[in-house]
């Protein structure tokens, strides 16, 4: 059928459909959205990593992925179109022109977002200058979908691109000290591994060894002193490693660090079950060294400006301490209250066992997956 | 001594907990966009997306437009096809594609008439009602006998609450269309102002005498009958009509939404859950499903609630504001935050003024005890002489 004949045929068939579209079009699946996500990946701020995500449905319209025309786009079909997809994205998306950045594309992957599967192109960005302002020229998909929106995210900032245009995201807010304090608190609060580590150390603090036996602590003051020692040791230890890795003296691969942190949780929990080491402040110190490396990778990912590292470093560390203090203040009095009850014993032994198993699973996950 | 120490410890604990939670709430940075974990599928045959099957002619048309976008006939054909797809799947994505096909003419003040009609249709669905009305006025000035333009005008004018304009648009159809279309166009306007018996009778008679009415027109007429039945408070009849429609087309999302509302209004949440089980990809069905599951205490209620929140967050991320109606329904019925619901319902009322919007605003206003919001609805009812069982019952309850 010729294009012209097709259009004519459609004209007749669709006229009525269009007409009756009218009263009935309020409903909505999701409109077309593309995502560009970038974060700083090196201390000098010149290496960034991220990804471009486009709905497979949109790519089908633009590049015709469903070559066998059965209405399904398979992984094989998407993969065979990988060069075309990459070419399409590379031609229509320029990142960091003003900082003279160049892109290295990595192998195509898939991500499942709330409105379906997206083709994900991971990328590395190498810049001649560390961008303080990142320019993005985004011209993806607008020619096939006028309601397309590009969401470009760099660190904590997101820009919405509504038409083919050049936008610039500034590094601005991430260099202020208060924002780093917030990052630190937030990291502790959502960092279930740090919380569980701390809790494992705090749990037994309401008991004290007298001569050869463990006895409930007499006063909240005693328990507080014990916790104070633990937290101080932990803070000292992770501050040391946080600083030396954040300023670039030592750098550890994330996979090793994250696995080791999970194992440190296992160790802390196991120590509650077997009481191998009485001096928990020592446990806190030694294992705390590991956690510092973990904090530093978070700090780097927020786009730490190398030239002004002191403020953010201090801010982030203060935030971590505040977050910790909040956990201690919230839990210690309660533990003290229930220290003579069965609930406490169950919490100490059962909880520690549970945490150990869970953390062991994390270690496996972080190492193998 | 022991007691007072216990009391002190408890107090310290409580204060500490409160302080910690407050600190956490204050300190939490704004949520970052969720970067879902990417993976590499292990099977080559794994289906990643369902897409429309495109025939050779459509592919050729797209290719032709890619080389030279300014080919009116082809662009209009593609836009038509996309709009038909948007309707069939209740998926707005194809509307954006239709708009893209019309890009060379989209920003023109006086584009060709074919483009004007399509542009009005797309603008209407983006809730840009004033712009849609302007396009239709321009088109009708050129082609007073354009049936599509008149029908669209009637619909859009009704949505924005300009009933005189809607009536005029329907009247202008006389002599251009059959009795069924005419009766269905006028039906809601007549019924809203208290003439539901005669409106219903006209549509029923026209349906009976139409020889093999077009399926789409029949569906439109029947859904109008159901709406009229709801206005009269006859939910049983509305259900009967809608169930019959769904036997003809089980995926008719308009009929599904109407029936869900009927069931929810009759306190039959479990029936609504059963009805909406497989339609969560459509936003206005998902919201009803979430409400029904919440009311019925269904095991998947929480999951639906999360889905709804994700959907709203995604729209907010794009700064889309066309979901106000659904959002207000959800916030009122599921989150139980009447104060926020009334704000959203008022915002929605600025844009659309269908009966459903009035019922929603009234429900939100009453739940929040917001006299000003209630007054907005009662004044509207008085000004236009609206007769609607749901509104009457609710307003009666206030007095």
C-alpha cells in the first residue's frame, strides 16, 4: 500500500474514532520521560559517571526495534540495535561541552522503572576541567514525542528539559557546609549497616562485668559512660579513615569496603553472642576504621570539590556524629529500662543472631552480585 | 527513689526519641530521584516492552516525515493514527507523538484546518482547554458545518462549564448528524438542568431506531445514559448499562471508571476491586482501584497505595498538572488528608468543571469542614440550576 493510499484509508476509518476520542481521553498511562543521571566519581571532580535512560517503547518509535513486527521488543532485538541506540543518544546528547568533557559509553543494560523497562546506557565522563557548572545539550526524542521531558540530574540537582535546548546545572549547593552536615546525618539514618553496627555495640552496654559475672548496670550514668567510650572510639576511627581517603592518601575499591563493612556488622553481632572481646571500645575502633572508608565514598559521590575539602569534610563528619548521637539518645534509656527483663535478653541474643545472619547475607550480596 | 528514677529515665527516653525523630525529619535532604538498578537480561527472548505493530505503510510514512517533516497529508494521517492508538490504549504517550507529527504547524497562529482540529483534540487532552476552544472557534469560523469541530466544542465547553456555548455547539449539529448523535450531545446538558427523563428518552429512542449504529457512537450514547442514570440517583440502572457496555468491550476505560464510581458510591468496594483488577496501567483506574482496595481492606491495598504515590511522584517530577482530579480523590479517600485534598480539588476546579469535579470538591470541602469550598459548589449549583442526586443529597446533609 502506498503512503498516500494508507493515509486515505486511515482518514475514513479514523474519522469516527477521533470524533469519539473526544469525550473520553482523560485517562493516562505515563508520558514519555528520559533520564540523565550524573555524579562525580573522582576526587579532583574531573571524572563523572552516570547513565542515560530511555523508554524502550520510545526507542521503538524512533529506531524501530521490533523488527519482526510481533508487537514485542525482546532483549535480543534491543541488543542488536545497540549501536543504533548509542549513536542516536551520542548525536543528540552533549554533556559538559564547556568543561571539555568526553564520554565513554558502556554496555547497554535494562532498568525497570515504574512505567516499564528502560534501555540504560551507563557512561563515564572525563573532563579536562572539573565542572563547576555542567552544560547539557539535550535533544532526545522531542521530534517523535512533543510531550517528552528530559530529567537531568547532577548530584542533588534536577533540571527538566521541555524542548531541545542547552541547560546548565551548577555544582552550587553541594559545596556548602550545612548541606554536608545534612548529608552526614542522612547517610547514618538510611545507612542501616552503620545503625546496626552501632546498635550491636550499644546493646550490651547496660550490663557490666563485675568480677567474673555480667550484671545489670546500676545506673544510667554507668551505661552512658560505656557508650560514650564506644562512640568516641568509633568516631575517632572512622574520622581517621574518612580524612585520609577523602584527601586521596588511600583509596579502596568500593566492593571491598562495602563487603568489609557488612562483615564488621557480623563481627559486632557475633561478639554479643560469644563475648570474645570485652573491650567493645576496641572493637568499635578497629572496625570503625572500615566504616570511614565507606563514608568517604558517599562524600565523593556528592561531588566534593577538591580545592575546598575541609569544610565539607568537617560538615559531613559532624553530620555523622549528630546522626549517631540521635540513635544513642533514642535507644540507650529504653535499653536501660528493660535491662532486667526477658525482652532484653531476647533482644540481645535473638537480635544479635538475626543481625549476624542478615549482615552475612549483605556481605555475600556485596561481594558476589 | 526507684520510681522517680524510672520516671526520669522514661522522660529522657521519650524526649530523646522525639528529638531524634525530629532531627531526622529536619535533616533529611530532599528525596533524590530513584535510580533503579540496571541489569543485563539473561535470556535473549525476554520481552522488554509491548509496542504497537507498525505496518509497512506506517513505517514508510514515518520515514518520509523524518526526511521532510512538512508534508501535511502524511503528518495528519500519522497524527490521526496516534490519536486512535491513544484512545484504544488509554495511553497519552501517543498524543505526544501526534503532536510531534504536527510540529511544523503546531505554533502557527492559523494552521491548516486539519491541523486545527487535531491540535484542539490534543490540547483538550492536555487540559489546555482555553487554547483548544480558540482553535475550535477559528476552525468553525472557516467551516461552520464541521461536525467534528462542533462535537469537540460541545465537549470542551461542557468541561469548562460554559453550558451556553456547549448548547449552541450541539444545536449547530442539527441537520448535519443523525438523531442519535444529536440526542447524545444534548443529553448531559438537559439532564444536568433537571430534564433527565426527556434526555434519557430521546437517547433510548434514537438508539432503538438507529440501524446498526457505529460501535463507537453506541458506546458514547450508552455511557451518556449511564451518566444520566447516576445524576438521577439510579445506580442500579447505571450499573446495568455499564455492564452491558463492558460485555461489548471489556477494556473500555471510560465505562470501567464510571462503573467503579457507581460501585464505590454504593459502598461496594469489594465489587470495585474485582472490576479493576487488571487495569492498573491506566491512571484514573488505578486511583479507583487503590480507593476500593483501601475501603475493602484488601491485602494488596498497601501495594496499590505505593503504586499511586509513585505515579504521582513521577508526574510531579515532570511538573505535570493534569492529574489534579485523581490526586484529590486519592488524597481524600486513601490518605485521609481532607485539608490537602480540598486544596487540590479547588485547583482542579479552576481547570475543569464537570459534575464529577463538583461532587469531588463538595466531598473534599465537607470532609475538611471548608465552608468556602462548599460554597463554591453550592453557588455553582444555584447559578446553573444543576440537578444531581449526589450533590443534592450531600448539600442537603449540610443544611
